[in-house]
């Protein structure tokens, strides 16, 4: 009878699925739920930005998101990538967001589409194409007709593409929510009345597109109705939407943080992320989106700034390469399952008070608490934690108790052929610019991104100075006031120095120089390192030497202002124009074998070949020894590199306390090391045989230290309490080859340094764990005293700790 009922239910579910597929899903909401086809739901969602990985990586990332208990995947739409030139669109390769959404739907997940089209996202220029900047009369993100026309044209195009592919839930597709604008409320005040007019226009424009699902705006406390305003931050439990009928949604729960050149590695603990999520649902939240679930890589010149690194790992549940970042991924997976089990009874604000007490909060940063559950049972609640209980004595989950496995990865140089790369080099051709020849001239110092339209990081500024008296040659100093981000200076073809500000800020370059009688050439190369992506009027913040001033300061402070000299300009490098980074065209210059003289040269191209590492582990380029520049594999950019930029070594510590409010300076790692030493080479960038690696080195480095490596899982650990299940899994096809430590009882320490405690059983435990795990890709052990043939009385509150090794031969 029961079986029959189950089959009927299954049948009914299938019919409903078909119905929804055939005629579309009705997405609505009230203050306590998202309602999809009449079913009241909560949603766990995660940000995975399609251009930050490759098409080939998408299916695996989506599957891991699903396995991690997500219902939806969120992404922005990246305008600058899709419309690099006005009305010339690109939706190919990893920009094929339609295919991405279809894959998400095939996996059975929803999509939250945040069009923006301003996206911030630590993405170059916040996702705006640079051609917008130079349109006559334009002002971005305000009540400006030129801008609004462009925004509407692009937004409409994206919406129409989705409609054509039947991707909105109302059409049977996966998209359940769409966002217009992005965190405008954070910066709105300086835009004045025009800002208010603009945000109302955004709302009307979006609504007029008739997509049949709700629109949202994040960080917009005055969101025009019916648009739902949502919250971004580390914690959003105190957030209330501006309309009492709107559901409470957390569009960006920052699971870690982004990194700038010179920064340490951010780390937000699994305990604290889980705490934030549980508190949010406990206070009536119904959608939580992890920003990021997979951060990925800023390929090419897509990183924002200034100074955002190429890696956008974010300490997300899936690391930059797509590996599970454990224990974070597993801990959140368990959290999702426990919040979903009986959500409506335990969490919903409409639930009866007695059942809602089955979620217990201790928001104290320091002190554990004993709470009296319904007056009949005392319950221990660690500081800064939320417990989800089943009845008054059984804990289903506590945010501060991490039982999922820890995984430690290491980098490995595993192919003999790649042990030592053999390098060739070629100078960047600079004859023209060092002699002052450009392609256009002006009697002023130009703003950089306006002049380059960001077609390159580089802009050359060149001028001539005549000296006709020897006295004018004495004790000269060149002073360049620049808005950043990086400056290299040459006088009469000789290099005199380089400089950059911290975080890509403005700075003053000052250097004693020597001129000669007659004509002298001053050549300045200014480089941007990711255009600003956030703040009021961020788009107008100048870059490059922009007005300078540039002075020659002589004896007695006699200064000559060179700012309105006749300046020659050239956009980009000759090597870029010749495409020396592309193996097809790299023969456009003469390459020589690397020798001592060519090591440490600035403005130099380096070329080597390497064999694709076997297996499926992610591949990285160890750029130790290099300075700053950009790297390409088979002509495809893997991003800017700057391993010579060292993170300061203060404020790292061995311990990291999950308790208390998180901020990005807390629990940082990698002090005193390269801010980013390893660079992801997606496997799809490589071919079956030999690959060509080309580097452009701007400030000098030693390519002999560069190597191709794989990221391999090494040690894995589990540490779980009696009554639960300890699960271990090697990723990427590896199997458990050795149990290095196993103890049941009161083992102490953490992964890498477990020790026996006062009471424990190690020998027989090791045998049992070995039996269950050796040679397996994964194994699980239900922890009970019986298994270890012990009486429960002797070992109260026992746990099992295991450290194992995954094979890597
Ligand atoms: C969608 O569902 C809501 C509430 O469940 C209901 O009020 C509305 O009429 C439905 N819309 C359609 C088109 O079925
Ligand atoms: C020297 O150069 C300065 C500035 O270029 C000019 O004003 C002056 O007339 C020149 N003197 C001679 C003797 O050529
Ligand atoms: C150049 O500057 C130095 C130090 O400021 C000073 O001692 C020297 O006399 C100056 N030379 C001339 C020719 O003025
Ligand atoms: C030269 O000018 C700078 C800045 O205006 C000032 O700090 C410095 O004292 C001056 N030096 C002399 C010798 O006048
Ligand atoms: C460079 O190589 C390409 C093909 O590999 C060839 O078509 C082209 O003629 C070569 N150019 C030069 C200058 O050798
Ligand atoms: C610096 O890097 C080395 C090598 O990767 C590593 O062993 C060390 O732990 C790092 N230092 C810090 C403070 O993270
Ligand atoms: C850390 O920084 C201090 C001061 O900058 C320096 O003296 C010390 O050598 C550095 N230590 C390491 C390990 O880099
Ligand atoms: C593989 O790499 C080699 C060396 O760069 C290149 O000649 C060849 O065209 C590449 N093949 C593909 C399919 O990219
Ligand atoms: C465990 O490994 C087996 C193969 O050994 C595989 O079929 C299964 O999917 C794995 N389970 C998990 C949860 O990884």
C-alpha cells in the first residue's frame, strides 16, 4: 500500500514536472517564501560567473553545486565581454550564457540572472564596455538619455535572447529571478535627484520587459515596487525588505573575499559562513546566495581594480580550479540539508513558536551557553553558533561543529619533459617610442583609458626637450604626477626608473636625470592594472598621467612645466600589435636562446613549449621568479601575472578564531609570500601534445624558475562525533592509499597534527578504517561504540579522527 502511494506520488511529480515544462512555472512570493507552482520554497543559490571558467568546466561546476545542496546558480551578465564594440556582439565559447543556463536547467537547478548591466564584480570597469566612456554627452549610472538608451538596448537584447530560448521560468525555463542595476543604493546619494529618477526608470524599464518572474534590486532600500530589494554582506539577519510583502533575500553572502596585488589570502571559516546562513534563515530569510560559490579566474585583462589579482578564488566552496574546498563545501552541504528538513516547521516565521525554538542561537562572541530547552533538558550551545534540533535533545546540526572532511592539496611537477622548460626570448620592439615617435599628438597630457579605450594596459607619453645652455643641464629632476597605476620612465632611450602606488592609487615619480645639449627625448610608459569597478562616479576616476603635471626641476627650484608641451602618443606595445603572444605570429620577431644576459631584462618576451600534464588534475603555472606582465598558452591569455608583488607579513597567525564578526583582514594567510604565485591553465587551453607558453615581462624576471604543475589532492582528514557518519573522499579519480592516523575516543589536534588523547583506541580503529577505505575513491563509517567493540559507558562523547592519504602516482 505504501509502495503504491509512493509510485502515485512519483507519477504525480512527473506530471507536474511536465506541466511546468510545457506551460511554464508560476514564480510568485509572499513575505515568507518563494512560491513556485504553488509550492512554498526556500532557495540555496551560489554565484558561478560563466566567464571566470571555461565551457568545459561548466558541467562539473554545476554538478558540484548541485551535490553541495544548491537549488540555483546565480550569475551576472558581462556587458563588456558581450558587446566589446558597439553593436558587435560576442556570445561564443565561455560567453555563451544561453548554453550555460541550459546546462543548469538540465542539471535540475534554477538560475538567478543578475543582468546589471553594471555588475561591479571586481571586473574591469564594473562590466561596462569602455566605448561607453567616450560617447558624447554620456554620464553612466544616472538619469542620462545617452546612457539609458545603451543600457536599455543591451538589457532588452539579453532578455530577448532568454525569451527566444524559453529560459524564463514563466516559459518553463530555469530563470526564477532577475536583477536590474546593482548595489546602486550604496552610492546613490552623490547622484542626487538624478539618481532617484534613474532608479525609478530602471524599475519601469525592467518591468516593461514582461519576463513573468520577479525583478530584484540589491542594496536598494527604496526599491520602486514591485521590485524586491535584497541584501548583500557578511550577515543579513537584521535586514528587512522595504515592502512587508517582499521575501527576505540575501543576494550576496560573501563566503570569503577578493584579493588585490599585495594582499594576503583571505579566509572565512566554514563555521562563520554557516552561522551567517543559519541566522539568516532563523530570522525569516528565504533565499541565500553564496558570493562566490566558485570564484574562478580573471582571464585576459578582465580583472577589475585597480589591482585585482588574476585569481578570483574568493575562498569559495569550490576553489579557483573547481576542486571542493573542504571542509567548507561539505559543512555547507550539511547545513542546507538540515535547514531544508522541516524548514517550514522550524524556520518559517509563520511556524508555531514551539517548533521554532528547535533552532537555537548563541550570538555571543566569546561565551558558550547552556540553554534550557523547553524547560526539561539543558543543551550546550557553543559561542557564535546556531543549532538545529530534532526534539529537545537531538542535535541535527551545529554551525560551529565541523564534521566534514578537510582536504589538503599540493602542487606537483609530475612530467619529466616539463622538468625544465627551455626558453627563448625577444625584446619588445621600442625603437619608435624610445625616440619619441608615436601615432598621434596633443598639447596636453591625456587621460589614459579615454585615449586607449582600454584596448591595451599600455599608453606611451613622449615629448622632446631642448637644452641650449650648459647651466640648464645642472641638477635636474624629472617629476611626474600620475593618477596611476604603474609608470616606467626613459630619457634619451635609457631607462631611469619605475614606480607604482599601493592599491593602484595616484603617486609622484621623482628622479634626478641628466640631459644633453640639444634635443632630449622623454618617454613615459604608463600601465593600468584593471580599471576601477566600484564607487559613485567610479567610471570617471582618471587613469594615466592625465594632466600631470610633469615638471623639470632645476637648480634653485627653477621649474619647467612640460604638461602642455607637444606630446606624442602610442597605444599599446608593438609586440601586442604584432601578436607575438600568438604562436602563429610569434615568428614576426627574432627569438634568441635564453642566456645570462637575458635574465632580468624588462620589456621582454619569453617563449617555451611544454607537454600537457597527463591525468585530469588542474594545471597551474608556477610563476615564481617573474616580475609583472601577462601570460598566454597557445595564444590564449591566462591573465596578468605579478608574483614579485609580495604580501606583507604582518597579521597572519597560526590560529584563526571563527567566533565574532568576520572582516577581510581576519584569518588571512600567505604572509610574506607572493600575493599570487600560481596561475590556472584550464585544460581546454592545452592540446594533446605540445603547447606554447609565451610571457611578456614588463619589469624583469627569471623564467628559469617558471614551471608547469598540477594541483593534486594529498592528505584528507575526517573528524566526526559518535552517532554521525565520517565520510572521506579523494577527488579527481584518486583513491585512498594509506591511513596515517585513526583514533576513536578523545583524539586531539587537527588535520596534519592529530594525536591520541587521554582515552582512545587506535590500533583496532586503524584496522577497521583501513578495511573500509583503502583502495576506495570514498568511504563512510557510521561511528558507534559497537563498531569499535567498546562499551558506551566507558567512552562518553567519543569521536573518530582519521587522516588518510590519496594516491598520486
Ligand atoms: C501564480 O501564483 C499566484 C499565487 O500562487 C497567483 O496569485 C497567480 O494568479 C498565479 N499566476 C498565474 C499566471 O497562474
Ligand atoms: C634656449 O632655449 C630656450 C627655451 O627653449 C629659449 O627660450 C631660448 O631662446 C634659447 N636660447 C638660445 C640662445 O637659443
Ligand atoms: C647641485 O646640487 C647640489 C646639492 O643640492 C649642490 O651641492 C650643487 O652645488 C649643485 N650644483 C650646481 C652646479 O648648482
Ligand atoms: C623646492 O621646492 C620644494 C617644493 O615646492 C620645496 O619643498 C623645497 O624646499 C624647495 N627647495 C629650495 C632649495 O627652494
Ligand atoms: C610565420 O608563420 C606562419 C605560419 O606558421 C606563416 O604563414 C608566415 O609566413 C610566417 N611569417 C614569417 C614572417 O615567417
Ligand atoms: C609561504 O609559502 C610557502 C611555500 O608555498 C609556504 O610553505 C608558507 O607556509 C607560506 N607562508 C605563509 C605565511 O603562508
Ligand atoms: C616580515 O617583515 C619584517 C618587517 O617588514 C621583516 O623584517 C621580516 O624579515 C619579514 N619576515 C619574513 C619571514 O618575510
Ligand atoms: C597545439 O600546440 C602546438 C604548439 O603551440 C600548435 O602548433 C598547435 O597548433 C596546437 N594545436 C591546437 C589544436 O591548438
Ligand atoms: C564513491 O565512489 C564510488 C566508486 O568507487 C562512486 O561510484 C560513488 O559515486 C562515490 N560516491 C561519492 C559520494 O563520491
